[in-house]
C-alpha cells in the first residue's frame, strides 16, 4: 500500500487478478467432478449423470429382490401360493406382468435388470423373466417360484411358456 493508506492501481489489479484466478480454479475443480457431484447453478440441486442413476436404480432393485428372499417364511409361502394360483389359472396375466416388467412398470432398476436378461439370448429368458416378475409382482422368492413351475402340468407349462415368449417378442419388437 501507498503511505497514504490507499492502494495503488498495480495493487488493485493484482488483487482483482488473484480473485479471478481463484474463482477460475474453483470452477475448473467443479467442472472436473462427475455431474452427480456438481450442483446445478440455476437451482442449487444435485445433478446425476445417467450411469450413476442406472447404478443406483439397479442397486435398489437388487436390494428389493434380496429383501424378498429374506422375508419371513409365512410371507414367502403365502406369496408363492398366490403366484402358483396365477400361473396355473391365468398364464396370460403372468405374461402381461412380464411385459410390464420389460416396460418399466416396476421401476427403472427392475426394467434395467429385465432388459439385461432380454439381451442374453443364450439363457432361458422366459424362466428368468417369469421368476423376476414373480418377485416384483407377487413377492415370491426364486426357489419357491421354481417349485411352483414344477407343480404345473406339461400343458400348463407350455401355455405359460407360449404367453411369456409372446411378451418377449413384443418387447423385442419395440426396441
């Protein structure tokens, strides 16, 4: 500072330049972070990028599936009985629910998991999708869903397979 207590032009320029440089560094750090960590300057809310959103949704769907597997035995048996009735008496309903799963009616995470199965042509997609649908719609765990399938007659199994395959083909044609 000058002796009179006032800042000179050079000193003011240096301070302004230092402030602008610090601001640029902060902005550069914020822009180098993934989008889900940076705040939207207009709203102040957090933004998520698509990959983070999909990971979070998949994780939540997998947690729900794990909770279904760990439910009390009485609840699991009741859910499995309801699924067995549906699959035995109304395979078209089960196939419709498979379509719902593929369309995202049970959430984005369930849809992403179902689409992953749909993209695996070498696996038994109809069995996997039926099992996943049983979990999301009826809260029936996997082992009990497979046991329900084995209780069906060959004709009932064929009717369910045909209906589910129609839902799969419909979903593939939408892609």
